C-alpha cells in the first residue's frame, strides 16, 4: 500500500481514501464496536483504518452479533414454556415481559463477548 502525502503548513499529512468495499450493513452493534475502538483501542482503530479493513471488521461484528442474538433468543424460547405461542395468545403482557427480559440478557452477553472484547 503506497501512501501519498499533502503538505499543510509544516506538516505532511497522508491522503487517506477509503474504498467502498462494504459487504453488508452496520447495525447498532457495529456502531457500538466503532465507538469502543475509537475511545479505548485507538491504535487498533487506526490500524484497521489505515489498512482499509475497518468497514469489513464492523460488518463482521454486526453479522456475528445479530447471529448470536437470534441464536440466544431461540434457545430461550425453547427452554421456557411460558414463551410458547399458546401462552402468547393467553397472556400477552407476561409473554412480552419475558421476551424483553431475555432480549436484554442476550444483548448484555453480546456486548461483553463481541463489542467490548479486550484481546483484539
């Protein structure tokens, strides 16, 4: 990778151009990962940015997080009899309360495992 520089005053700044190689969408988890990298892992963020791999990394985290969320929710549904379709029709408020609780639990797991991972 060859970098070209532009002189600005006494400094030479690199001309960084990102290629549009996005292979998916960046969801909430990808944005959380981006924010974490910017504020807590600046060297890793800069490395990904300079190698033009930041977008791919964020898309990958987004896909992994979404897959993990769906798998966790499905496993919770299978284990808890109160989350059956029959119970959904009978007692909607309890069903929604349980689903929200399980979704928050799954999101906490995702944040700890995928977003704020220390060993990057």
